[in-house]
C-alpha cells in the first residue's frame, strides 16, 4: 500500500471574512490571505482550507452558494484566487475549498428557475412536495429552527431546507443534479485545487416519503436529523463523487460527518474510503447536555479523554481521522476543552500538544495558535450568526428570560470563533484599517500575532515548535504513520499516549490537573519538547526515571529504542 500524499499534512482553516482585510472595507479578503502566506508557512501549515468564498448573499456566511463558479466580490476576483493557488504552490502548500452541496442559496439560478416553473425540470433539483392537511408535507424542524418546509409561492407545494429557508436542499437522487455537481467539482480540481472540505454531507441522504416523527420540542416539530438518521444509501452518492472527481485528481478530502452508524466509519476512511478523512467531532458532542445546546455541559476531563481515545481506537489502521479542537461552528477550544484553572496560555499550549500529536490529520483553526478566546457579546444585537439568533428565539419560546437566553448564546454561539483575527495591537487589530464587520475580541491589545512572535514563551512560538517537531525529519514518521496507544488512561489528570513507528516511539503526556503529578517510567526517556519554558524540574525527574509534570505542563519524550518493540502495543493491524 503506497502512502497517500496527504498523510503527513497539517491543515489550517481560514474563515475568510475574519482573517485579513486588505482593502479596508472591514471584511477579510483574498488579498489579505495572500499577504499572510509567509506567516502560515512559518507556522508549518501545508494545506489552507478556506471556508466558502463563492458568490453568496451571506445569509449563512457563504454556506449559501449562489454561484459555484464565481468568487464573491467581497473577497476579490478569480484572478486573485488563481494567484493564491500559484503562491501557495510556490511555497509547497495547497488550497482546500469548502464544498457546500447539500444545499445552495435560494438566489442560485437553479432555484430561481425552479420557482419560475415549479413543475419543470429544475424543481427536481430540489425537493418540491405537496402539503398535507393544509400544512407542510411533514413535521421536521430545520437545524436553524422553524419548519424545514417553506411554501413555494403561488402553488400548494413546499420545498425542503435542512438549514435556513434561504438554503434549499439539493436533490441528489436526481442524476442531472449529480452531473452538475461532478462537473463543478472537477472544474475546481482541474484548476489545481488540493481538495475539498465537504460540508454537512450526511444530510444528502433522505427518506423520500418524508415520514413524520414524534414531536421533540414545544414547537410541535421533530428534528430533521431523525429522518436523515433513518435514511440510507449515502455511500452510493459519495462513491460516485469519489470515483468521478476525487480519485482521478488524487484530491485530499475531509467530510463533515456527524453520528455515523456502527461499522460505517470503515467505509468513510481508509484505503478505499469515501473521503481521505472525516472530522472526529466526538469531543465536541460532549458539550451538549441532555437537551442539546440548551443544556451546555462543563468540561469533564475523564469524559473528554475517553471520547478522544475512543476515536483513536475506532479508526481503522489504514485510515486517519481529522483531529480538531475548534472550527467556525464551535466556541474556542481554549474556553472549552480545559478545566477552569487551565483556561489560560499554559492550558492552550497543553491542549495543543495533546491534540496535535494524536494519530490523524491535524486541523488548526485561525487564531487557535494564538490561544484566541471566546468573545461574549453584551447583547443579542451584537451577534451576526443566524443560528445564534434562532437559538435565542427558541430559548425565549422555552420560557427562558432574555438574560438566560443571552447567557446560552454566549456559551454556545458560533460567533465566539468568528471575531476577526488578531494580528497586532494597533487599531483594527491589524485585521482592517476600516471598521471590522464584527467586533474584535477586547483582548486583542495583548493577545495578537505580532506580540506573540517576539515572545519566546508565547502560544504562537510554542505552536511553531510543536508543529516543527510533528513534521521533523527525525520524528515526523512516528507522528504521521505511527500507531497510537493510550497510557495511564485511568489517571485522574494525565492525558498520555504513545506513538510508535519502525522501532521508534514517543510518549506525549499532559497534566490537566491543578496539582503536580509524578509517575515512574518503565523506559529511559529523553525530552523532545515541553510546554512551560521551565524544563529543569522535568529533566531532573527524567534522569531518575520519573515523569514529573507541573499543572498545565505537557511534554513529548523520546523513548529508548531498544525497549520499544516489546513494550509498545501496536494498534490492531497497524
Ligand atoms: O455545519 C453543519 C452542521 O451540522 C451545523 O449544524 C453545525 O453543527 C452547527 O452549526 C454547530 O453549531 C455546516 C457548516 O460548518 C456551517 O457553518 C453551516 O452553517 C452549515 O453546514 C450549513 O451549510
């Protein structure tokens, strides 16, 4: 089996609206991205994933595509995009685009033609269905709230939208629609794109009779997820997409896939997988309590470690998961996957160490490398995200007070991660010379890339060293190809694992507790990296065969080679 080209790559997600604004209109753009490629190269990034930059009315920040073949003018031009391809290639990097094909925008010409002729061929690009008993065809709630069915004006028909009503679902059961998508995907790959992050893709499978489900909320509706979960057949669509588009281009693909059924992971990743990788969202699911986002859960170390390790164990030996702390849909990891005492820069470095060296393809989200934090807004009016507004309204409907509803938004809003990138401490945080489209996190005067670049002990400089180790000539293969084995996995505060490859092994260990820990080591170990900038106590302990970690300290140790083959359990089949 030959090793895929993307096996040792590290991906950095750019949220284009909030990354860097070169023309001063307050919105990030492609010229801004171009100006930061050297920063990304220095960080150690291989692939740059851009959240959608297609022409869009931005009801859902570009996840509502009006033209799959055009760059939105807010971001720049196709010439600038081609320049981005050339400039990344020149630096040995690649570009990954977001592929949003569960739905498009209601402004897309396909939908406009469908509305103009609701029984014509374009209506079958979507799900147009007659209503039932004077209401919609079924009782589904869209992910962003309200009925998932919207009336088609001038008819007794409704169209289906899993997300906002401005995002009509595309009908993958129509071969003509699939051809349009394959043609478009190939058009981008022919340009020299490295691959795609494939949005919300599990939703393309439907039960075409759209059965009702028992209501699960005070609105009398049932989440559309119920219908998707009981639907089947996605493998056929994705297999066609792989065989017609991804495989011939040897593209890198990562699926945004939630809640796979037992045994399904094997089909999604691995040598003949439907994608190169899929995100492991299991740790993120822990943040939702019994009532979903309405009951956010505090961080519980053992449950989180269990979820991460379960993902590592479930991944087939010939496949990799996308390991991820944060993205544009989630609150910042530095405020989420750390106990209260560790929600600081030391914690951010520890969490980065624990996550980036796991078996998998590491994904970083812009600002993670600065330890950027949630930005609680003072009023609901300061939030831009439609999902946050929908949640606020739903919480009020549930009987919560405005203050309680706002607190829920502050804890769970996607806008926590969408505040502009903090490049320096000057006006506009170096993100823009104009008025930023969304307010800056007030910590930008002290937390910014320029300040961290000159501080040896900063989160940024630590991430640079961490990534350099992950990709180093000496240890790179251990991290990109090695097996994974949990260590001390019932310890109350240690997050630790071994990675091993071809007779070489490392131990990654992090102390999430508020007290120092000490553990005897079975093998002599040499310090490769530690996160606090005070290695002396750890080095002294290692000389005595002990691992000693202060609170919030993470370390990477090389284990003595002669002991490794018997001592390190290889992952099944690895
Ligand atoms: O998200 C898909 C998805 O399942 C969302 O419901 C997501 O889990 C939720 O927003 C988390 O709070 C993708 C994109 O990542 C998201 O930004 C888009 O809004 C969505 O698809 C629709 O395209």
